[in-house]
């Protein structure tokens, strides 16, 4: 963990947070009864981006990038943009106002749509890579460590 890496994550996080704020303001009129801006505009879009970028930019992907670039985009930008803290607070607010059905819909839609979006991003990037690639480089490293031990 270098100082430069920390700065890149902080810069990405700041930009991601700003993008989240802008998206929240733009989708506020749609989010009166359900937090659609958070569900779709932030969590689903952010999940797609991280799934797509993480696969497309692996060392053996079509468009490999440096570890620092991956940190900037995945940890910084996506981390600042899509967090589940707002999701959790909004769900609690729905529960506290006894909107049980909307709270359940918020949880269900958020989880299902975000897993679908990260899968779609991964599949699209795999197609662009022209081959199957693992979702994260951590899996690759784990496989290599297992081979070294065995």
C-alpha cells in the first residue's frame, strides 16, 4: 500500500461521491415513494460498472490496466459512488414508517438487480475479451498459490 495508491483511491472516492450526489439530485423526483435513484441510478449502475471494468481490465483481459488504475476505478470511484449505506438507511426509514412491503421490495430489488448488473457487466467484458476470464484477480492469485503449495 503506497502513498500514491492511497491518493488514487481518495481521488476516485471523491469523484465517485460527487457523481453519487449528482445522481441523487437528478433522480430525486422519481424517488418519493421508493428510492429508485439509489436502487437503479446508483447501485445497479455502479454494480454494472465494477463488474464490467474488473473483468475487462484484468492482466489477461483485452484491455489490461495497472493495479493503480484498477484501485482508482474499483475502490475509489465505484466505492464512493455505490455504497449500501444509503440503501440500509432508506430501508430502515421504510420499516420505521411501517411500509413493510416497500421495505421488502427495496431489499429484494436492490440485491437482485445489482447481482444481475454485476453479472451482465462481467459477461459483456468476457465477450469483449474473447475468452473466459475470472471475475477477480484475487481468484487467479489464490489458484496460483494453491498450485505452488500442491
